């Protein structure tokens, strides 16, 4: 028996697959899980000040990560789990303003680098070590 779609529908506007008029841009962040097991990223100020209009893709470098890391979009609840020792491009269903959380087990010298891109990229990942 099919599940009625109206019971699961949540209106979350996303901007994936649009080439922004501002041209390609990205914002870089380095998250150090040595003492923290989670971060909340809120790009409201960056969006409102015109630095970037939307986030469509994450480039994630987990080369120096010791445990899996999970990215969770606040509104769409999309989850991306990235394994240690990998890199890749991940389309991310973020509405505006872009807000998401990043969680991993806290461990000394465990770092993940992310680039939040305003352009769409196809999903792909590869081993970095």
C-alpha cells in the first residue's frame, strides 16, 4: 500500500542546479574535532551581506579525519556521511539561509575541511590516502 505523499510533504525551497548570476564562489571552513563533537554552521550573515547567495554543493576533504563525519541540513534533514580518508563533491539540499550541522566523534588531530560552493557539482568521492 503506497504512503500518501501529502502526509510527508514539507515545503523546503532549494536552489540546486541553478548557475548563480554572481558567478562561482565558495566559502572554506576548517572544523577541528579535537575537542568538539559537533558544529552548527549558519551562513545567514554571509548570505544577507551578499558574500554568497546559496550553497548547492559541499566539497569535503576528510583526509585528516579519524572517524566518519555526518552533515545534516537543518530544514531538509538530508544527511551526508563521509568516511575518513576520503574527499569528494556532495550535492546538498539547503534552503536559504543556509544552515546545517556537522557531527563526528571528538578525537585529537581529527580535522575536516569543507568548501561550500554556490554552483552545482555532480556527486563523486574518492580515497585520498
